[in-house]
């Protein structure tokens, strides 16, 4: 038995397979940050910090004539979103029902994806995480008020990166509203705006719920590091005669190694 306590839940193996697959499908589409950064791990639930490779001097030591340095680390943060599933729905699944109500699980998975995206792109000061957009020293590029103006802003961002010596290909992470506008828009002559942006980037355009505006970042590797302790997993909390209380959990840290490897685009 591990810390997730799944064996204590009144859920069959088939039920757990359904829950895991539902969470996986909801998370995969929304986890835009993982499509851009270097992913390391998962290293396990017991992994607690990332090595920053730096030290601070300790002025006082136990013995004269001995110096000391203390290693700097970035502690992992744990994210958790609770949800419930009705036991009646799980019993119906075991009977073969194709339409089990997992609405609360879907909402919890979406909240977790947004929390991770926000942490990586915009930072989380209380957790010691600096985001890609806030770390960038480049001037923020205005996207403009209409989707037809997006290619000019994205091209300007790519040019800024090239001038800094940051090679491509590049990815564009678009906030929810901006992505919807791009998908629904065709440029003059009927050429899809989405395809135009991909040609400028030589890379993907990503739906990134939680992102404010947009971010253009290189995909060359080595610039952004996401360390995962426990990857997304479903755990059991408790249950009564009608409802199972469960949760989605992950642990991670994030470090920007090259601040000028991305450009923020304002909405």
C-alpha cells in the first residue's frame, strides 16, 4: 500500500481504470507547459527538491579554520484537487454503462492543468517559482485586438529571439480566449490563421488555459526545466454509503535556466 491508499477504496479494478483514463484524457489536452519545457522525472513521491547547483556561505562553523557552504535547492510543491464520485455511478460502470458521470473528476483535472500552466508560464511567488513570461527580459509584444494582428506580434517575438541568438523551432502558447479566436478566424483569401502562425514559428500553436495573452518560447531544449516528483495520480481519501471522496495530486518544481528564451505577448 502506498500513500494514495487506493486499495482502501470501494472501487473495482475496472473502476480505477475508468477514472485513470478519464483523468489522463482531460489533462493531456490542457497541459501546454509540458509541451514546451524539458520534463525530468517522475522521481517519486519522496523526492523533495531540485538541485540548483549553487551555494551560500555559512559564516559560523563548528571549528576555526574550517569554511562551509550550504547547497541551494528548490523545494517541490504539491498540488491537489479534490473531487467526488457517486458509488451508484461506479456500480453502473461495472454493469457496463457507457455514460458514467465523472463531471467532478473532469473539473478537478482541468483545475490542476490550469494551476500547472500558470505556475510555469506566470510563476508562483509563494512557492519560489519564477515563470517563463515574468523571467523574460524582452519587451512584451502587444497581440492586438483582432486575431488578424496576431501574426505580426508573433513574428516580432520570433525576431527578438533570433536577435538574441535563441534558435528555433518555436512554440506559441495561447490563452483560452486567444486560441478560440485563432481557431475561428481565417485570413483574407481563406488561408487559415492557425497555419500561418505555425509557419512563422516552425512549431506548434498550443491551447494553454491559464495563460494570460500568449507566450512564444523556443523548443531547442535546455532553457526551461520542469522536475516531477509524483506525476498526476488519483488518490483515495474516504467514502460513505453514497459517495467516494478522492483527489488528483502531483509534485514538481520549475526553473528557468535561460530567461531570454521566451517572449510574452499581451492580450
